[in-house]
């Protein structure tokens, strides 16, 4: 039996241990104080003890000060499994925090107690991001348990604060980046059910709040007022012009173009027979990296002001969220080639390097000039009720990571 096959066989043997690990992790409620929790410290302590128990004792802690949690800090862990060549490393990055369970009535089981049903395991956080965390740990453990020294260092990076902004997690880590230019960096925190999507790029994200103001009056006498709702509706339709102004296409992304869509609508007046004097709606913009968000904001405002004037109302646009796109990881980068080969060999599918419209934690890494990919095989049930992960996916992902490390 070859060493790689030994690693795969060892990973297959971890199924019951995987259930135990997921059960322990789920029971430790690691929510941000912004979500009503007390942070990740207890979960980090459990992870440190688990790693040490299984022969991973080189653990560095990078803490971020946070007076809103009882311990006063948010933990970030870097565990190292030494390889033959210390000049290069394979990084596997996951986050420890989870989101609240939401409406408990919509869950079929206690979200903080793992429920196993065949190949599925249910509970808050089992997929997001304990799938990535567990798969990373088990891949590293396989080398230790088989007595195989990896060709390069294995680095397990487990961060806080991913669900509420990243400032105290990867944001703290990137103040003094621990990565080397030749390192492979994998973030197992997003993917598709068939495992084919390897995320290498992201669009810029821009959320706009559009406020129209007119004059409130009785609906039977509209000539005495100025309908802010009608003006806002016209602006919402007119903003479709942004599609023509910023038309760039790139097949790397799905969809392959920028998007500018009105989404959330705030309530205006409580009764039917009143013309609203103020109206508010939001626009979600996902913008191709080659465009500057300042230009998008300027053109959106230009369109809105023109239509507002024609409608007899005033208009104000506020930026609610802004995230400028990071440079993409090249599709021919060694980490992309390596993980695509591993995915193909383990799952028997043809992976595709793609860009996405959403934002991921990998953007913080790419902005500092390091190549990173986001990948795992999952159904993406995160944040909803009855979140689940597929046990065979977690073990399969661990094999992909072991393959990547073994051939780095």
C-alpha cells in the first residue's frame, strides 16, 4: 500500500471519531457578542486540548482584545505539523464562530446537540465551518497517526470573528501575515454539492441605501403632496441603466457580469390612504473587479438625482456596505492546480476555477498578495434551520487536503 493510500485508509477509519468531534464542537456555543454570545475562547481551548491529545503540540495563539467578552479577547490559533521542508507550507484555514440558530421552532432537533441520520449530521455549525475545521484536523492527524512526515509544513489556522466582520480574526492575523509567497492557502468555507467549484476570485460588493423625500398628504389629493414612494420606484427602475454603464463580461464568474438589483424595501406609511413623504429601498451591487466602486456610486447618484428631479422629490444615497475586490488568485497558480488535481483524484469530478459574487474571508489574504482558494464539497445549508453536513464529504475533503499536502 502506498503512503497516500495509507493516509486515505486512515481517514476512512475516523468516521466515528468525526461524529464525536462534531458533537463536542457543536455543544460549545461560540457566537460573537454581536450575536448575543461570549466569543470563541471555550471552543479554542477544546481545540487546543484535542490537537495536543493527538500529537499536535506546536500551537501559537494570536489574540485580539475584545472587552465585550468575558475573557477579554478573541482567540486565533495556528497549529504546525512540521514537514521535511520548512520553507513551504500548506495552510488549511477554518473559523470557530457560528451564527445563532434563529427560530428554534423551525429546527427538527436541538441545534446545539448533534443528530446523526445516516450520512448526515445535523446541528448549528456542523457545516459552517466545522466541516472545514474537522476535515483539516483529520487530514493533519492522518500524517501523524501513520507516522508519515509531510513533504512541507502543515499549518492549521483557526480564526475568530468570521461571521461578524473578520476584524478580530483574519484581520488580526493579517497585521503580521504568517504566510510565505510559495505557500498553499486553502479556505474550506464554501463550495458546491458536486465539489467542482474552486473559488479563486470575488467581485466587489456595494450596498446602497436610497432615500427619497417628498411631501406627505392624503391619497385622494396627490396634487398637494409629492409621492416619495413613486419617486423611489422610478429610481429603482432607472438604476437598471448601471448594467449598460458597467457591461464587462468575464466567464470566470457566475453570473459573468456585474449585478445591480433593488432588494430590501422599508415600510413607509402604515395606512393605504396616505401618500408617503419618505421612502427607503436598498440596492445590492456585485461589481466586476476592473470597475472602481467610487465610479459606480457616482453614476448611481447621477441617475437617481435626475429621476428624483423629474419626479418632484429629493434623493439621498448612502453606502451601507463596501468591499473592494481583492486581486484574484490566478487560475494557473500552483495551489489551484494542486487542489484541482486532488479533487479530481478523490471525487472523480472535473473542478473549475471560478469567481463568485459574494465575499469570503480569502479576500483579506489576497489583498496582501497571497494566493488563496476557497473550496469544500457541501450542500451549503449554513445559517438556516436544520443545518447539516455530510459525513462522507468531510472525510472526502480530508482526503483532498491530504493529497494536496502529500504532493505539495
